C-alpha cells in the first residue's frame, strides 16, 4: 500500500507570552526606568490590578527578579526595588570586564573571517555618534560589545553579559562627556582591528580600557542618578 503523502504543516505562530513572562518583562522595565524608585516597596495588589494578572504569575515574576538582583525580598514585608550602591555597580563592571575578556579570547579563536567582517559596519558607525543623545549611544555601544561576545560561540557568557548590561544600563546614560565619547569611538575601531588581526591580548586590553571606570566616577554617577530621581522628579524617564 502506497503511503499517503501529507501536506507540510503551516508555519506555527510564535507561542503567546505567558502572564508570568509579561509580568516579568513589564516589572523589569519599571525597575530599570526607576518607575519603581530605589528602596520603594512593591505594591503587589496595585501591580496585579495594573497589569491585569493574578497574584500567582505576579509572584513568580517578582521571585525571578529577586533572584536576578533587581529586587530585594524581606520576609513578612515583601519585595523592594534594590538601592543603587556604588560598590555593587563597581563589582558589576568588574564582572563585565571578566565576561568580555573571556568572550574576546574565544572570539579570536572561534569566529570566522565572515563573522568578523560583519562587525566592521558596527565599529565604524560608532565613530560618528558624538552628536547623538545618550539614549541613542548606549544601545549602539551595547550592541557592539554583545555582538563581539557572541562571536565567542559561548551562549552562557553572552546571556550573563546581557543580564549585567541590563542592571547597569541606567547609570550609563549619565555623565557622558564629549571627550570620553571620542576616546570610546577610537577604542571601538581599534578593537575591531585587533579582532581582524586576531590579537587577543590587544583586544582584551582595549575592552578593559573601554569599560573600566574609577570608583569616584561611579559614586558621582550614582549621586547624579538619585538627583534625577528624587530632586528633579524624573522617575520612569531614565
């Protein structure tokens, strides 16, 4: 008996976002934008009403955000938006340096010439951003660094780097000076050239110079951030 030929199934639609995933995404946005201010208690009843979800998926989202250090959980009191502490930001920058350094060395080993060539446009686009607003500069810079790390072929390093970038992003919009932008642009071009040459030591040194910030600069940025939130009332707009 001849086997009946069945038509190929139609392309399946992407799965719908669950209530927990939606809650996680929206609350994370509120945390990052400081719509929920540092140290502020999360009002679960209000969030449940506002997001249109039940308490169970909401609590699952909040627990995930607490496990990722966006929120603090205090027994018998609930969830609170984490304070922004200079030491924690400094530690995250050190972690970012470690991740990007490891990713860069693997990228030099594993990336194809074609993969590297595709980064050329990104590197040279970053040479012409001095006149752009910080809100446009930061995403371009993140995209360059994450694409470079992605060339490592190690998805765990890239995923962790993205999580770190999400947590430090608000402070990166502060205190961007023209001189620093010019220097960073040059470093991006040189990083691309080091990658083309497959010079891992040079590439890592350039990334460290590009990322590292002294403690006093971080402390100043945190003070400025709190001023934006509380003095100028710009919560939710950073």
